[in-house]
């Protein structure tokens, strides 16, 4: 049989005092004698008393809880963002509820509604790649819940946003390949309805054109997961003999394409140099170690949470939103050393 949580009334009954006296003693109220405070607080600790969070939230209209909606927890970037969010959140007295959509639009809709129903004080969102309808985001705003987007943002919704400069990050990665002697570079791209996919492709093409190199459409392959690399292995291998470099939209895609090339007789980086995007732990242990750009996920998480707190605590100006942009940095390793045999 399940026992019920200890309440203030239970403590009052056992100690033979009123519930209001117990309540004030637990709050260290000056009207309560030190002896009674000690008695109540010692007993409360002994019976593992915990305040009723729901009752407190009903009285204060706050739950001191925020929701985080992300595509994948296992992704290094999102895990570092969560670390940044939680460090700021807990320092300000907030708890976090984390929801993982697994790139599923319907789960994203369900998760957001669940967070609203649980009366969170605010929500941080990175949109699923399969989201094309934004009514559920509008619903959050209509319910008066502050919301901040990070990484994958929804341009149709007016909110604060925190992003990496994907255009500049892709431009940095591509220029690095060019500096190593690459002239015919393939781009493994993300869906173009996502701003990160669009901006990374445009950054790639900008760097190519800046160096009078052709940004060939046939060398841009929609391929942003390990699974999609293996599914498009034949297409990639048909183009491999015509290229000398690859800029992949993320690290897992970059590592998968290196594996495909190596299994089929190509030497990376002697024959084809490769650069990724993200700088997760797998980049350093890949073979060869992967050159990539680092996204500053922890800092992005901190910035997103600070913006959300501004709206929760009403220190931000109502109706005024800002976009914080962080520039990625190149991390050079062996995979981009064109012509080098490993």
C-alpha cells in the first residue's frame, strides 16, 4: 500500500500544535520561538517532509520549472546546450523538464502541449527537421508561456532566438578546404526548409564563389545523417572520382562518408579531404581525426536560458525580441590535410 506524502497537517497533529505554527516555523518566522522552530524543523527533517510543489505553484502562479524541447538528447551539441541551460536554470532556482522529439512533428506537438498543461514558466525549443506547420508554437504564445528558440529556429514565430552563425561556420570550413588545395568540393547538406541547412549551404557556396570556384548543384547532396550517407552510398561514390574535398553539414555525416570512401579504396585525406560541423567527442576519435567547426553549444544554452528568464521575471521589454548569434571556430585535425597519406 502506497503511503501518502507527509503534510504540514500531519506534523501539526503529531507535535500537538497548529498547522499555521508549523508553516511559520518551517519558514523561520520571527514570531515563532527558537525552541518551537527547532522542534518542527528537526521533526520535518526526520520524516523527510517536502513542500507540496503544486500547492506552492497555485499560490504563486509559478512552478519554477522550464521545459526544453530538443530533437535528440544523444547528439553532442544538444547535450552541451542542455548543460548550459541547466547550469543557469538551477542557479536561478528553476528545474527543467526535457522532452525529446526524435525529429517527429507529432511528438513535438504533444510535448509542447504537455509542458503547457504542466504549467511550466517558459519553454526553450529547437525545432524538429520534420516540422512544417507552426500552429503548436503559436499555441504556446497564446497560452502566455514565454518561449525562446535555439539552433533550429522558426522564422514565422516572433521570439528571442539563439543560434550559431551557420553561414559563417560553413564559409570557414569551406575556405579551410580550399586553403589545403581543394577545388572540387562536395557538400552533404541538411533540408533547406531548416535555416541551419539553408545557411550552411549558402556559406559553402559563398566561399566557393569567393575563390572563383564553381558551386556545382550535382556536388550538393541532401544527406545529413549516417543512415542517409549509407543509403546514398552509390550516388556519393559515383561523384567521388570527380571531387577532392567534402564539407558535411555535421560530424556524424562527415565520419560516415569517410567510412564509405575508405571501404571503397579512397584514402582520406590523401585523395579526398573532409571537414564536418559540430566538434563532438566522435570528431577526435574518428579515423582520421576529423577537422570541424565548434558550435559553442554550452554558451548557446546559457544565453537561451538567460533570455527566457528575462521574460519569465518580466525584466525584458514585452514584445521586443533579440537574436544572439555566436560564430563557430575551426578545429583543424588530420582529415582535411589533402595529399597526406595516413
